[in-house]
């Protein structure tokens, strides 16, 4: 019976895609590939869990969790943005590792290694079509698709979206044309942080609520972004779903099961190889 | 205009962050809610119980624990420190206070080896008490053995912690914990078809899984499946499917608490609990676990390597009261804490026998090795050290089940039937370490 695996794969894949969209919006606007993205999601989930434990209204706790991820992302963008704008892409990406380790360190300091679960009210409502599907899982799928469509339309149609795309092609030129570069960049940091917060909450409910684990989930997310060639939102969605489904389905068979966790790397490598198929390879000889 | 917007955005961000941090700083109440002592600070019977602070020359005692890196075992040395503080307030070791501290190896075996070498080289360190390193027993033991330094370890997890000459853990370890769950299932007549779940980690997960298989083979129990997963696994559907297909009547999970909680959440999502008896080793026995896995798991069974934290009994009461009086309010009151406390108490009892003028590493090592027949209500059977290449004195544990979200006592002590304990049991008798 393969259906439960496909469903589980689609759900996890849609969450990779949702995170991927957040990373992509930021990358396309600011050129920053945020490795701290998983940590933002983890912080959102851990904070929401703590607030629920303190008997806060769950919905309010989730909202504060998402807000905190947004605020953290915005704060980093505000403080580090001007410096990051002047360095190359690789340096930008490396700088975000600092953000990841900083947030991870704080989380490990505040929360011990005991078992935790984030129980969304929608986890217990579900129906069966050969396998059990919960409302949380439906939300994951619907949200990922909706956000990809909405973001695509927003980037195409709205003035801010146009400004974001302008920034992506040429930051200097865009600022000369009167686009408020800082403002648009901060917006991208905020949107990206919010998406990170939302996916962090959903990922923790569907996988594990552990700071280290959630921080490093940025790796399969990155693979989805690679499939989208760092450009395409739809490509990222497809990439996320493919990775999720291949990973889950390959885990169903004893012969492929031990390798299922390598799926993100395999898919990303295949896509990179395919995209490079007609490029001239130059080999520099060191003197 | 744009500068003002950026500033207000920063103010907003900082405000939210501050509010969020403040609200998250409230102590984790789930950890320490149900264990509190009834003895006041000046009535605590620690060491000589004189009520007079010790002022002599300090005796240096150390420990290595994994406190960061994703695993936090520091509750063992924290409890040891609390007990030693209490001893120092009550006459110390015949007038000499214990100068106790522990160091964090941060889940890095290289660091463990460095710390161990540091203790070994420092002659003023007479012994180690309440250690709890998750990864470094083998490398640490190599250093200790060269320097004739011994450790009454609070918590050991991998195999190496139980097969070392200079390390003797107070806890029973995951292998005994798992085998005793199997023995409990056998007693209850629920061991017709057992499925075991664990980690594929070398020297730990594989060692426990082998233990279950060895016991099962020796006792004619049918193990219908063994699934050892990667510690980073996220997808539990294949596992749930395999358990269903195997026709298992009971499941033994030997995973860390957070992974077990994730597995149980996936089982709940698929509504796959069925009539299967689901059990977990002592890694799940934690005050917070029941409330985290939720009402679906009422009746879930876990093993406990020491006395249940809310039980009565002289030592358990002393542990709780010492923690109240000498440890931080948010220090966990868990099995590891009990283990650290007990390690410190047994060390104190042994060292009190020595001439206070002649407390050296040599005399302390002899005193530690000489510990035998040490009884405590925290244990099921007497603990001992003894000269040997393997140490697993605690091999009898209790079982608990979740009732209304908290663990309650299910059975009293079960003696381990692990076939690999044969040489240890033989030593116990021939060297007169127990009874």
C-alpha cells in the first residue's frame, strides 16, 4: 500500500516548498541565501510551545511565534543588511550561518533536551481514504500552493513586487531609479521571516520539535530551492514536492529505505548536472 | 522618511523580541512539579550530619558530563553538587569540605579525552563522582586507567560505560532497561510477538538490540521485527507499516525521549495504536513526557532505572529535600538527578571511613573500589564497585505506566535476565560484592 507514503511525502514536500519560497523571496531581493532559515522556524516553534505550556491561548502563541521569527529576521536584515549588500553571494550566505548558530545557541541554552510535541488542534480532526489524513496536513498542502501562487502574482503585479524584482537584477540601478532599496529589502526580510515562522510551526508538528533538528532542516529546503534554480517559485514548489514524495516512497521498500534520507542531495545533484549539460567546462591550471 | 520607517521597524522588532524572550524565560515547570521533599534544610542527614560547616583543607573531586551540544545530562552532576554542599554544611569529610565541580564535554569525544587527561594529570583530584558523558566513556577510561583514577558515574548510556575498568555507573543502562521491558511483557503474557525499535548507532543502539535478541532466543520469545533507524529520521510511516504488517502484540522503543514522542505522534496521527502494548526504555521516564504525548497514550509503559521520582523512601526523600535546599529551583528532578545524588552519597560514605589526614587519590581509589553491598531505596539491589573490567551493578529496575498524564508505578523490581550478565553475576558471588 503506497498511498500513505505519497500523502506523507506530499505533506513534508509542501513544507519544504513553503520554506523554500521564503528563502527564495529573500534571495531574489537581497542576494542573501539565508542558512539561518531553519533556526528562525525552530525559534518560532519552540517559543510557541513554551507559551502554550504557560497556558497561553494556542492561537495567540502561534501568532507570537511567527511574529518572533519575523522580528528576528527583520532585526538581522536591519543590522547586517547594509554590510551584506557590499559583499559577494558566498560571503552573504556564510554570514547567515552566524545567525543560525546564534539562534541555535540561545535555544539550546533556554530549552533542555526533553521530549516535546506541538499539538495543533487540527491534528486530531481527520478523515480516511485508505490512509488517515489530518486537517493539519491539508493546511500544509493548501498553504504551500496558495503562497506560491500569491507570491508569484504579487511579484508580477504589485509595485513592491516590481521593486523587489528590480533590486534582484541591479541594486545600484534600482536605487538610482528612486526605489527605496532599504525599505524593500527589509520587507523581504520580514516576509521571509514570517514564512519561516509558519513553516517552522507546521514542520515541528509534522516531524520533530527539537531545535537542532529543525535548524538543519534548511538542507532539504535548500535542495528544493536548487531545483527552482534560485529563480522559480513554481520550480521550488515542484522541487519540494518531488523531494518529499521520492523520499517517502523510497522509504517504503526495504531495498531503497536505507538511502531515502539522501533524496534531497540526489535530486539537487541531478538537477545541477542536468542544468550544466551544455556548459563549457574550463579547468584552470595552477602555476 | 525611509530612515524613520527603518527605525520604527527596529523598535517594533526589538520590542517583540524582548517580550518574547521575557515570557520564555519562565522556568520549565513540567520538569520539577511532582518532586518536592518534606525535610527542612537544618534537619537533613548528609554525611556526618553535625550541622557544623567543614573548614579544613578541601578535597578535590571532579566529573565530566555532556551538558551541551543537543544533549543535556548535567542533572547528574548538579545533584551530586547539591549533596556535597549539604555534606560540607554538616561536618564535611571529618572536617574537610569537598571541592566539587564538573566540566562539560559538549558531546565531543575529543573534548572528553582532554578533560579526562586533565583530571588524570591533576594529582589533587582524588576521584570522580556523578559523571554523565554521553559519548566519552571509552576515551575517558583509557586516561583514568593510566592514572589510577576512578569514577562513580551517575549516568552511562553507550556500551563502553558498562565495560570499563575505572568507570562504574549507578544507572542500569539502556540494554538492561530494554531487556527488563521484555521480561515484563513476558510476565504479563504479552510477549507473543514483539517488535523492537531503536537507533542504528554503533556501540549503543546495536548493543541494546542485540541484547533483546539474545534474551529472546534464550527464552523462546518471538521477535517479529527489529527496526533500527537513523537519529535524523523524520518519516515514521514505514516503521508504523512494518509494525502493522508484522502482527506484533507489543512494541519496545529504545529511542531518546524526543524521537519516541515523534514516533508516538505519528502513530496517533494514523490512529495505529490498536491492541498493541507500546513500551519505552527509561529515556521516556520523565515528568513531562506524559503531558507531551497526550491523552491518546494513557497506559503507555516505560521502564525506570531507579526508584520512581515521586515514591517514598529514606534516600528518595533525602534526595528531594537536598535538591530543594541546595540545587537551583529549575534543576531537573529526574532519574539522572537521583543517580548523581546516589553516586555522591556512596562516595561520601566510603571516604568518611578514611583517615582525614591521609586522603589521597590512592586511598580514595581503594575506598571506592571497596564499595560493596551499598543498599538504598533508590536501587532494587545493593550496588558495588569492585575490581573488574566491566561494571553493571544496577541490573534490576522498575516499570511505570502513564495514568492521567503522569507516570505511576506499575511493577516493582524485575531482575535482569540478560545472558551477557553471566560474568558479572559470577563476580558478585565469588567476590562477595552483594548479600
